C-alpha cells in the first residue's frame, strides 16, 4: 500500500484525495459559519422584539378610567 504512493499514479491519487479533503473542510467551515450567523441574527431579532414588548408594556396606563381608551399601539 505504501509503495503505491511512490508511483506517479499513486502521487496523483494522493494529491486528489488531499484536495478533496481540504475542499470538504472549507465547505464545513463555511456552512458552520453561516449557521451560526443565522442563529445570531434570530437571537438578536428575538431580543429586539422582547425589548420592544417590554417597553410597550411599561407605557400602558392602567388607570380604571383609561381602560376603554383606544390603544395607541394598535395597527389599523
């Protein structure tokens, strides 16, 4: 098996396998970076929505005479 590496054909096969391994490693790295980027964006969006909801909830007037007032945050 080792003697195959010393033949011209064996060297080409070894180089080809090495290139494929490197390309596969680069593919996995790019894919993991993309997944972590998407997860970070989703987490940031969820945090932003939660903070917006908390800010909107803090500004609610709970006085009994104001309960029937139209919601200023409602969408038309």
